[in-house]
């Protein structure tokens, strides 16, 4: 009754890649911290979709690890932005630097969550993304190039 997944995986791959690139460029013009985290979450979910629809067992395991890491990191970042909004009444990125001068502990947590958000080495996100990239490399080199462009852009908008 239903067609197998491998008939549609190339369409899903291209939609995911398009979403990764378009979200990466949309983030560059955002100033609202909550929108930046939300678009980053969309990009991470598309990485997970790419891993699941690669139909490789190792990539699916990497996607599951990435899901757990993403759940922890994104919820932490949303919580910290919520604290900023409660204390200052704004989520604007331009007012964010003045907030960090008064709370060094807050800055430390925000910095650590951002490092994990960009898959910095020695984080679970790094392990999951490395496993995912390794398994997608054998599938198609074009996918890896798109993801690496997105990773470079994510470093720009995070720091």
C-alpha cells in the first residue's frame, strides 16, 4: 500500500539541504535571541532528518544521539534567554552585551551551551555531528559540502 522510503529519500534530502542553507542565511539578519535559537534548532533537526533518511544504521544511531544532545542544549538556551527577558524585558541581541557584564555565572552557562550548540569538540553534539558527517560522507559528498557551509555560518552567528 505505501511506497518504501527509498523512493522518496532524495526528495527529503534536497528539502532538508534547502532548509539548512536558507535557515543559515536567515539567522544572519536576526537580532532576536529566541529566533536565532529557533532557527538553529531547525537546522539541527534537518541534520537529524538527513541521518535518519540515509538508511544507514550508524547514521540513525548518530541521529538519536544528536536528538538527545539537541534537546538538552536547545532547552537550556531557551531557558537562559527566558531569564534574560525576565530581567531586562528584551531579547534583542544588541542589548545582550550589557546584560552579561553584571552576571559572570550566567555568561559562563550561556557560553558553554553555545559551545555545545555549535558542536565544539568535547561535547556530545560534536560526537553526534562527527558520526553523522562520517556516515553521510559515504552517501554523497555534496551533502557534506552543504553541511560544512552551514557549520561555518553557525560559528559566525553564534559568536
